[in-house]
C-alpha cells in the first residue's frame, strides 16, 4: 500500500510506525518524527515497540538530521532522547555517539558557536537567546551520551571517531523542512525544552488509517501493519548484527575525538558562565538548564578526574552549583559520595556556616553535613581538627534550633527545613561518644552547648500548651528524638531536669515519639520513674499500639512497629511490677484506661490447672536474701480491680497477638485452639515442644511472657488471680514462662559469666520472676517439677568465686547470684 501523500497524524502508535516506515521524503518523515513529542512514553517504553519505532524511523535518518541546522539538531536530539528508553533502543542508536562528538567539537568552546540563519529565525520566534540555544544543544547531547552510558557502559564513549563527511552540514535538508517547521513550532515557557509542534493545524487531513477504521475496512490494514511489524523485527535483528561489525572503524580518514575532554570543557564553561553570581545576566530558565547540564557532566566524568572537577565547582563560589554537588553526593551518583569528595564538600560547608549565608542555605548545608556524618562518621575530619569542626557545626545548629523553636511561638508556619537541625545534632550526639576526652577544652565546650540545647528542648515542653499539640507535632517529634538520644548517651548530668520535664512531655507526645524515650529509662531507678505522671499510661499505650486497633486480638500489627521497641516497653513494665520499692496500688492508680478494642477472656468456672498439674514432688526452701515485692488481695468491685482488669486486657491482647507468630510451636498452637475454641488443654504438647526446642521460638516471646507474668501475677495473690484471670490463659502464661526458662538455660558453667549475652540475661530475669511467683503459685512449682523431670535437665553449678568477682565488678547483682544458686540446687534436688 502506498503511503499517504499528506501528513495526517493521530494518537495510534501503530499508525505512526506504519507512516514513518512508508514516508517518501525527508519533509514528511521529519514531521512524523516530531509527532513523538505528543506520544506518552509508556506507549513505546517496551523494547518491542521502541525497537519497531526506531527501525521505522531508521537511525541513519536521525544521523542525517544531526548534520543539519542547529535547530533541527536540537529537535532531533530531544526526540532521540525520548526514544532511548531501554537497553535495546540504546543498542540500535549506539552509532549516534560519534555524531554527538562531532556536534560538541563544533560548539565547544562556546565562543566557536554561531547561530546559523534558520536557527536564528526560529530561535527569535521562540524568544531564545544564543546562550540558551547553546546550552540546550549541549544538554541534549550530553543527555543522549548519558543514556547510552547507563544502558551500554562507558566503553561506548571511548575512542570516539568523527568522519570527514560529518563536518559538512547538509544544507539541502533545510529547504524541505524549514517551511513546515517554522509554521508548526510554538513556544511554551513552562516546558524545559520550549519546543512544541502543533500537530492539530486546520490543514492536517484525517489519518487515512483511522478513516478506514470508521468505514469498517480496517481488516486489511491490520494485517498489513502486522506484517510490517514482523519485517521491522527482522530488520532490527539485522541491524544489531551490522552494529557488531563496528563498521565505523574502517574509515581511513577518521580523526579521534577525546570525548571526555570535551565533556570536561563543557563543565568548565558552565562553571565560568554561572560561577560568579554578581553580574550574571543569564535568565532563570537558562541557568536551570546550565545546572541540569552540569549535573550530567558530573555524572559521566571519569572517576579519576572527578575530585579535581568537583574542586573547580566548589571554587566557583556559586551556591546553586554547591547545592547540585550536595544533591549528587547524597545520592552517591558516579561515586560522588566517596570519602574524598565528601570531605571536600563537608569542609567547605562548615566554612560557609561561619559566613553571612542565607538561612535556607545554612539548613541545606546542615542537612548535607548530617548525611555525610551518618555515612562516613568522624573520618570526614582530620584528627587534629575533628573537635574544632564539630564545635563549629554544633554552634550553628544551636542557633538554628533556637530560631526554629522561637518561630513556632511567634508565627503559625515556617518555610524552613528545621528538622535537619535536629537530625545533625542527633548524629553528632552519637559520634562524640567516640571522641578522646583528653583533647581538653574543646570537648568541654561541645558538651556545654549540648547541655544548653537539651535544656532548651525541656523548656519548650514546659512552655507549650496542650491545645497546640497538633500544630507542634513535628517540633515535638524532633525534640523528643534528641532528648531520647542524649539522655541515653549521658543519662546522669541532666537527669533531674529530665524527670521534671517528663510529665509535660508525656502529655504531648505520641506513642511513636514515646518509643524514642524508652532507652533512657534503663538508666533511671524505677522508684523515680514511678512518680512520673502518665508514664504507666504511655507504656500501655505503646504496647496497645503494637497489636493494632482493628479489634481482632489474634492479628498481629507488629510488622511496622519494631520488635525492639516492644521488647523495651515490656522490659520496663517488668521492672515496674517486680521492684520491691514500688507501691503496686499507687502504680495502678496512676494508670488512665483508654479504649483498647478488646474484652478480657471470661473466667472459667472450673480450674483446669489443678486437673493438669500434679502437686509438686519437691517444695523448695526460698533463700532469705530474696527480696520479694508485697502481694495484695484485689477486692471485688474496688477501683484497684478495675485498673488491674485494664492492665490484664492490654497484656492479654498483646500476648495472644504475639503468639500468633509462633503457631508452629506445638504447645502454642494447641493453647491458642484451646482458648479460641474452648477445647480441653493438654500438657503433652508442651512437653513435646520442650523436647524439640523449636527454633521459631525467640527472645521476643520470652520477653513478652516475662512482662505478662510480672504484670498479671507478680503483685496479686493466687486467689485473686484465679478469680480474675481465665484459667487457660493463666496456664498459657505459666507454660511460656517455663519454656523461656528452658530456652535460655545455661548449658556450661561459663555461661553464667557471659553477662553481655542477651540469652543469659533473659535467663536471670526469667528465673528471678519464677522464684517470686513460685512462692505464691504452687501450680508453677509443679509445672517446673514435671518439666525438669521430663527433660532430665542438668543445670551446672555456678562458681562462687567467679560470681563474687562479677558482683564486685558490678556486672551482676546480688539477686542474680541468689537466683543462680537457688535454681542449680532446685534442679539437683528434683533430679536426685
């Protein structure tokens, strides 16, 4: 079928491919080529369609256009960059590299660039300055090289040659294309390229293929297009074979072009043109493309020449260029995030902090410094100036923090990126722990500033009104994070001020903010924490958050919450309920119940535990050195009962939700079925699980088991527990506690001495709690007896000398020595 003599366009990509392949002259082909501007990339992004589009166009036609007038070179490069959207397309267009090298060699340096007549006419219509046309040509050329590089590798840019014939512009193309182009090109200032083709002019006829569709005569055309696609695929295969032969190397008159040298010259020209802000007459749009071009230069420059070029960029003293370097360094593009370049950028950024730099630029610099410190740590600085550099950063960060908090109270919103100030402080807090304290006054100055900063955040919480909580949520989160960070690293110096501010903080912060404070509580006595208002409520809120708010207690929502956070919360809860000084009733009275979407399991009429666990065949004597908290009887209908039932509901919901993770453990799966379906429990599954020691059981469940047992059982009598707790749930708690004991039990005598091991610490805590509970819950003694006998447990005897040494060196407590001695004797007596 003959091609249509008129240029008729539509939005069907298959029709465009058909017409491109059958176009009879350059003029028609060029107009069809420009239609790609209006086609969305997803229509030709696949390798199959992009390959067919390129073959219908013919790469050689594109190469011919690249030897035409500058304006048509620019248009062709833009369109080609749209076409190179995958590796296959890049292969078919790979021979474009020498043509681009030829273009760059003609227009670089910039002084050699002259607007030809046709380019001047069209650029005048588009209101383009000469600088803009030049940088657009350079930008599109480098963008094309970057695409080839990203898909095919840098080898494609090496040993580039240019042919003698490439140096001859093809003026005869202008007569064919200039008239239609000057009519069709229009300008849109919002578009980076600025070039738009008006394809819907009145003189354009209806697409002949679309016309056939409207007349229901598309069948033959569809077959024709299908055959064309097959031909184009075959042509593409042949084209790749031809490319592999590398025919360009056969020309005798070729001249090699150092393409990377040209790219470097482009970069230096850009730095010269926009490097000096004063007297810069380039408009904003042109500067934007200059920076985009410089970005490509930085991304494709040889790595061994990169540091030198980055130094040239820094010496330009232009903040836009510096900001571009910062952006690329953070992303790590072309190894721009390596230590050498990061050092250069960080040192320059620190110098600018002391100068009269605009505030939004200062925040940008602080943000970059934080990212670099996070990536490279103190290696960014030389040993002899490390402390001085950190001091400069932290001084400026303190100023910005004061300004940010002051803005909150003075104005509704801020246009500045204030969180970066808090982030850089947080990063420095962590890093200065590695500083040598012997370096003297500079370190003392750093700590003095940090103490002022933390006190400022305390003052912020003391001044803010709860009605402003929503508006201040971001500030609250930022302040909470740096408080949590510093009070974990240095818990003593500001502890009194921290405890005074903590109640106000808990009124304002969210559950997720509260997570940042959890590590700080490890260094504060429980008796001091128990006096903080709302602390228990916050602890239960964060635990409740872990199990979701959908009301389904057996569906865990922990995936995005963080097991470490939950473990810390449960660990602190355990401390509260096991501490002998803390008043249990006062502790629960401070708890403010909230909606948890869970109803406590009903209490059974029959105690299933007594039917399963036989009386203990050995009743131990508890050591007098064991300090036990006071247990209380919970009166029916009392306020204490209401608060206790709320505590039970939260932990019951958490415990059952967590157990869903471990349904592969036989006794866990069995007990969940017992509770859900009201089945009869059996200890056989428990003993089978003990024998196999399931690998899917882990320390998280152990920690939650200990916390649940401590909060629900440790401070109330057995009578109250049987009255308030479902007996099957009570059995499950006891089973998990005993399983945790066996899971973490010492195997060798030296295991007692591994005080930095998480598992042995868990065993000490589990054993301590078990000792406390065994005094009031005979069923637990019986379960231990049965389990030890069934498993034939052998517990090594701890060395008294070694244990005393650890105690004297404050690695373990006296209570832990008592625990180890008690259980080694307890197990030995049962086995014997």
